[in-house]
């Protein structure tokens, strides 16, 4: 005999044991997305604190919608299984019900629906365990009976500052010592590599050197229009109009990466001279590679800093 499905009586902010929820209404007992074959529900579970450590910034965003990262721990996420159950919940006549918490007692946040205009977008996040950066699906969920909350995650607060001009690139000056990085908003739980610590030391030393010459130095936070993750430059010398990307090791891989980053950042600072800061003078072919992209290379030297171009002086 089939157990009858009880009427839905749970209200936003009420709590329930996840085990009890599934006993009554079906759905997966583990994981973040639990479509039910026994009832007309798709259950979604979110843990913002744990999620942010892994680059998942689930929660209320400045657009008044709840953004929720899809399932899939390895490789690019695909629109299948639980993800497809969220996207297609209206076509399947299923209510989308969101809970805070993933195990034990969970709190019902309310019923939502995917946004008709833009139901989802792509973002970057690491694989489980701090692995490679891959594509993740982020759903935009519109509340039906839930009260809209102010932005709470660090990413949501950053985006809130840019919401008045969503169709424009946002470029904001920062203090050099404000050590936010792109990793902060993609893989915030990963410990910095030794090379990254060296990069920070190189940047601070160059900043001190330039300040000693009465130069104004800082860095930039950039949010390209349509993007949901910010970019951060390493150093910008306002007097010399010099855009600097530091790398902690003199390898071809690092020089290539720095050239790409400078090309990305340089779109927003088109008048800047682009420079790579390395811990020592690179070999000739790497200098030629940089010069082919109109990039100068800098490194610490006894008299201050060496440069790959004889006519270049800090």
C-alpha cells in the first residue's frame, strides 16, 4: 500500500529534520538537490558558510534573487540530473523548495522558481578537494513566498556596489595593501602557493621603492559587464602609468600567464605600459616573448630594478 503524501504545511523559517522531510515527501536523502518521484517537489539544500570556502557563493544577490550553485563535484557541470530538475521544475509541475543546511535539522527558506529571463549563468569554481578550476552552473531563483534578504556573502556585497551600472565595466581603485585576489572569489579556501607568497613580497617591495620616489601606487578591482567574479591587478603606478603583474618564478609558464593577465587587465587601462615583475632576470627568449607582446620585464637589482628595455626607467 502506497503511503499518502501529506499536505505541505511548512512555512518559511520553520525547521524540519531532513530525514523526516524525505520520509514524508521523498527525494534524495543526501546531496544538494533532491528531486522527488513521490511528490511534486524538487528540494534544494544550501550551506552558504561551507559553500563559500569552496567558491560557491550561494545566497541572496543584489538583483533580489537567490543564486544557487548546481551539482557536480568534478569537471564542468552539466545540465542533467539534479541540475535539470531545477531548470525544468515548472515544466514538470514541481515546486522548488529551498532549505538552509544539508543534514540534520534544516531551515525552510521558502518556495522559489527559476527566473524566466535568465534562469542560470556560468561561473568558475574549483573541483571538490581544491582541484582544477572548472565551469559551474549558477541558478537564479525568484522567491514565491520567501522574503527577499540583503546580500550577505562577500561576493554579493561586492556586486551590490556595482548594481547601479550593470551595463558598464566597473573599475575601482584599491590600496596596494588590500590583498584581494581573484582566488578570493573562486577558491577562497585554498592555501596560497609559495609562488603566490613570493609574488606578494615582490609587489610590496616594488610599491615601497616607487613610493620612495614619490610615486602614487595602488591596484585595481575590475568587474567586466556581465561578469559575476571580479579581477584584481597586482600594482599600478599612477605617475608612470605602469600596470604590473608579478610572478614568483622565472618560468615560461609564468611569463605566458602574466602576458595573458596583462592583456585582460589592460583592456580597462588602455594607456598603461604593461610590465611583468619577476624575482630575477629571465632568459633571453622569455624577454623576447614579452617584448613581442609590448610588455617590459622588471626584476630586483642592486641599484633598484633591472628592466628588459634599456630605455625604460622606473
